C-alpha cells in the first residue's frame, strides 16, 4: 500500500511538472492531466483499505489537494471575467500551482518518515 501512495504522489507530480515544462500552468496541468485524474480515482478507491493507518491521511491529503485546487481555479476564472481581475486571477493560478507542488513534496516527505498528514 505504501508503494501505491508513492505512485499516486508521482502521478500528481508528473502532471504538475508538465505544467512547469509546457506552456500550461502548473494548476491546469495538475487538474486536467490524466495522471492526476487517475491518481484521484485510485485515492478514492483505495482509501478505505487504509482506514486507521497513517496512509489514510495521505489519501485524504491528496484528494483534498485536488479538490481545493479545482475550487481555486474556478474562483480565479470568475475573477478573470472582469477586466481588472485578470492580473489577480493570473496571480491566484500561479500561487495555487505552487501550493500544489508544496503539498506534493510535503506529502512525500511525510510518507518517507511514515508520518500522517494534518487534516483541514
């Protein structure tokens, strides 16, 4: 199960990395990349098998990262609908992308130390 969680983090990181290396934003690559979508599906499917272990918090952490990133993207799009909101939306998208990378790295580091993730 630990290997599976590493794979899920890797899938999310691969999607985010595509955003860094391409013309896409980190956030949009993370949310629309097949690796991340597959990772979220696996997280939902397998989190029940990790109940009462520190791995359960990692599944929840990854699921929350995905959905909060989507929420901030939607908020950014709504803000961008106004002419003056475009720079703010751009900044929000960039900062949310960096937040996604932070959560992936923090999750992997805690997984390596066999630590639980804090829950919101």
